[in-house]
C-alpha cells in the first residue's frame, strides 16, 4: 500500500472518531491533542509521509480501533505502532 493511500485511510479513521486533522507549516512535528474536549491531530505539512503516518498512529492509539474496518496493512501498522 502506498504511503499516500495509507494517509488517506488514517484520515478516514480519524474522521470516524470526529478527530479534526489539520495540516499546517510550523516549527516541530505536531501530533495528537485535545482543545476544549475536541480531539485534533495537527501535522506539519512539510514532514515526510512516513513521519506523518507515525504521528497518526501515535494519535489513534488513544481510540478503540477493534470495531473499525481497516485494510490489513493499516491494521498491522496500528498494532505495530508505526511504519
């Protein structure tokens, strides 16, 4: 599975949990956070796709993913903890 496809699947998973995903340019990498009880994954858009995937996986580990339909490669990524 291509890394861009993996990112798209991870964005869809985030959407199922009402996690707002924001890509922006800033110093640092970003990651998962909560603001006023709303979850966010904020990513520096200049990062490599592999790093973005790692940050997604780190953020999504806070949510119950067992009942979500996922491609096997993405499920393995989430269980393994990243690329």
